[in-house]
């Protein structure tokens, strides 16, 4: 019989896994289950507002070196 491995131990040194997990934990509180779907886990992601989108666009433009608006 094959031994089961602990997933966190298997990916503890994987930088991509750590980055994805950190981002998932950062947005975890924004998920909201619909009352009628609470038992199934279906729901939606609450918006944090326009500021988040503006910050993402600004960061992307600065990475690309684009200074036009």
C-alpha cells in the first residue's frame, strides 16, 4: 500500500505553490455564500472596489514601461 504524503510538506519549497496559497488566503474573506446555496458552497466574490482595479492597471503599466493614460 502506498504511503500518503502531506500536501503542505510536498509543496513547502515550491515558490509557485506558496505564492498561489498566499493570494488565496488574502482574498478568502471576500467569498460570500448565497443563502440558498450555503450548503453547496456556491456563492460569489465580493468586490473591494475600483481602487483595486486601478492599482492593478497602474502596476501593469509600470512593469511595461507605459506612461500613457
